[in-house]
């Protein structure tokens, strides 16, 4: 069911990305063309001014043109047009980045399992979470180590990171700090996500992976995020565990076996990818 759900999300992401990219290409292309046209018009206006000023008989016309130039403030228009074009292109680039991250997160062009760059998956998911939860700003400290790749379904692993990060973002309203760290322990890749939130009471810590268990108000959560994460990680031969202290925060640790399983293509020859932040 989870695999079918992720496949549907991938198809949806592909359709949305296509629908957004088409008008986005029109907009960015038109903005660039418009910028070129405005520059040509300004060059033409300056040429007219120089020609009129070169003939003494047209002095009165030159005076009127200069008055019109000051009234319209052509220089300001040109300077401001450049800023408007630059900001608009930055906006279209940002939209393009969002679409690219969405496609990469859902892995719409990929099917099944493969070797996974965990650091890259974390970065992509962090960008998606940041864009979707701009009302909850947080300081994110990345501590990525040189880790080997893991074998599995990248869409499902990204879903795990998404669920855990969403929980962490809801752990505190202000002054939230998240530490995302990757290390290697005994041929396993370990991903830890630590927050400085309110923490989880000791008496319910053993229930956080139960389906439909939630500490939030009715309508604010379904209580299946961590249970789904637990199922995905155990299916991949890994472990997921939480340590928490009330008033100090929560550390959730995900362990995945490194390398490829027996009988699958070994892609470790590419070597680990190191991200330093």
C-alpha cells in the first residue's frame, strides 16, 4: 500500500511539475525578451536626443524633449526596469527550484530500489520542508559525514525524513534548532535528527511508533507519520529509535545498512559523496 501510495504521489508530482514548468518557461522567456526590448527603446531615445541636440534650429524641440525626459524620469525607469527584471527572474528561478526539488523528492523518473545518497536525500527533503513550513522558521545545523550509499527505495526513505522533520518542526513554536547529522557505525549509516523542543514524556515514549497515536489536538495530526517511518525503515533492514527529555528536546536516530544487498548491483565503486555544511 505504501509503495502504491508513493507511486501515485510521483505521478501527481510529475503532472504538477509539467503544468507549472510550461507557463514558467513562457514567463521567464518573455521577461528576458522584454528586458532586451526596453534596452533597445532606451538606446533609441538617447539617439533621438543626441540628433535633436546637434541641430541649433531644433533647440526649442530639444528643450521640450528634455522637459519631457525629466517629467517622465526616463533614467529612473531604466534603472528600476533592470531591478524589476532581475527580481522577476529570481522569482521564476525560485519556482523552478521548488519544482525540481519536488520532482527529485518524489523520484518521478525512477522506479523501485537503487543505491541512495542519504546526504543528498536529506538536503532535498530539508528544502521541501522549509518551503512548506515557512511559518515555522528554524535554525538547521547540518553535520554530514563521509558516508557510503545505502540500497533501498529513495522515495520511501525521503518519506521517512519528511515525517521525522515535520514532527521536529512542530516541537517548538519559537527558537527551534534542528541538528541533522550523518555518521557511519559498524557498516551502517546513521542519521540523527535532534531538536530542542518540549520533549516527549517518559510514560508515552514507548508509544510514539504506534499507528494513530498522537499528542496533538484533534484535527492537527493523524498519528501515522512515525508508524509509517518505522515500517519503512524496518522493511529496509534498519532501525529507528527515539531519545527524549521533557524540556530539552528529542533525538530520533535512523540506522540503515550500508552498501548493496547480496545479489544486487554494487554501485559502491563510485565512492561516497561528502557534503560539508
